[in-house]
C-alpha cells in the first residue's frame, strides 16, 4: 500500500538533508517541503516555532526503514514521523511511486 509520511524538521537544511538521503536510498519516491508554524508542548513548556514539514510518498513496507533512517539523522530527541495511508489516486502516479522505491 502507498503511504505518505509526515516528518517535521527543525529547518530547511535538515529537511533537505533528510529528504535527499531517503530519496538516495530509494526509501521514498518523492518528498515535498513546506515551511510551517508549529505550536507544541515539550518538557513542560509551550513552543511556537518555524519548522519545515516533509511530506514523503513511499510504500508501507518501507516505513520501518524510513523511521530508522530519520531517527539517525534528525536533531530532535523525538521527531514527528507519522504515516498516513494513500487510499486512492492516479494509478500512473501510484505505479511510478512503486517503481521508484523498488531496487
């Protein structure tokens, strides 16, 4: 099954480094990067920060590898890594996604 993985990075440099590494290792077919304003609670304090959201497209069977790779590269103690199933879409795109993440 195709999935989207959302990953929040501290800045554009970190987001670029992570997305390029995942693409190079064929763990994702594509990543989009968006600046976001995040409000969150961490260690008893509330933060309002600028971050970069990665939306990565891949296959569910690669999720564990993506999580492991991101955790090794990420600056946060607990990075946001959330998978969402893709329940439909252009079959041509989904076929490309599958081919792009196959060795």
